[in-house]
C-alpha cells in the first residue's frame, strides 16, 4: 500500500478532514501502517508531501485541502454537500483508537555530533558546543547563548604569505558561525525558535537554525522561508538516518562584519572564551588543532549512534 492509498483508506473510513499526522495516527491504531512497510521516522511528513504534490500538480486530483494552520486533507467525492472549503476551520477530533506518533527519543544535544559532521564537510567549519550551564544567567539576557559555534579558516586555501599579510593588515578572511539546534520545527515552536536564533546569532558572520524533523506543511515552509529571508537566518535540516543527506534548506545571509560588543558579552561563558582563544592560537600558528574542537564522527558511526533510537 502506498502512502496515498493509505491516506485515502483512512479518510474514507473516518469521513472527516485530517492532517497528515492524524492520518498516520489512525493508520497505526488500526495497524494499517504495516501494509506500507516504511522504516522512516516521519512517515506523516511523506504523506503530507505526496498529498500537497497531488493537489498542486494534478488538476484531476481526488484530494482537497481544508482549513489552515493546520491544513487538513479530504476527498472531493465525500464533500458532496460542499460543507468544507480551504477556509473552513476544522476542530481537532480524537481518533477512535488514538495512538501517538512515534516521538524521537534522542535529545537535542544528541544532534550536536551530527551538526559538527555536517559543518565540517559542507561549511568547512570546526565547531564547538557551548554549555549553557556555564553561563551566569544573571549576567545574560534570555536568548544570548548559541548552542554551537563554528569557524572557517582560510589556511587551507591561501598561501602562508597571503595569510601573514592579511593578519598584518587586519583582514583575515575567517568566518564565524552560530547555530541554534532544535529536535523539531513546526508552527508550534517556529516563532520562539526562530527569534531565539536571531538573538543568539546577531554577532556572527552567518547564523543558522538547525533541526532534524522539520514540518513539510506547505504553509509552514512558506513562513519558514519568509522569516529566513527577512532576518538572514539560514535553515539546516539534519538527517540522523543518513548524515550525508543533511542539507541547507535556506542559506544564511553573510555578514561581513562581526558584532564585537556581543562577542565580548558572550565571553562570560568560558566555552566561548576558550573557542575564541583557540581560533587565535590556530591562526597564529597556522596549524588547526582539530582535537580542540568537537570530535568529527564519520557517517557510519553517526548512523550507529542513532540506530538505537529506532
């Protein structure tokens, strides 16, 4: 059974509009999920994506969208009386045999090695985790602590003489990154997570909001892109099942200058102070001490680490 066939079966039986998550909940409760045979962690995202594609690209589609935030799906053939439209608000109903969608059991901090791997191979950056507990809360605002920071050095791209000259004239082309990590992103936490990223990353050359499970809802993706474009915060989606499939959904706006006042404030956290000292020493010695940054675990090792959460 395909995801589309599964969705049609559930909707016909329920005879009411459902979100992709609700479709999957009902399917699991009635043990239809076994007929699909998926091993993915977010099958409801696949259901939603296929339904959106069908509605958007097929004029003869049997599907229709109902309501907004969240959008639910219904069969045109069941909407005989025209009681539902794209503007119809639909109250949340509990499935007859409810079952919670499988939640990721890993913690936010478990994503840090995955991001370190991605940043190293895609941004050519060395990362360091910032321990929030080492910051004195009475000396910080609510949102000032990045989850991870990173640095790109020009050492591998430039000749030694060029690096030396750039340092003398105060124009070394290194880049500093700031990352805010979340396990998942949806309408329920988008604004808080996004503006936390804005607050945490105003000082860096590039700032990113990073998550593993990102809602595929069309309206959510549109809002995510709008916020990213408006505030210059990039979006990275990590893939625990296949680290090499992690990708930048929306690029960050590159800032040519750093906010030194904010960086100075961040040094109240010893991890940030250590990171900046490390960058200075590596740049001066022209030798990057990889062991001083977060360990880069290769893809096979990361897959094994996350396999235990399946």
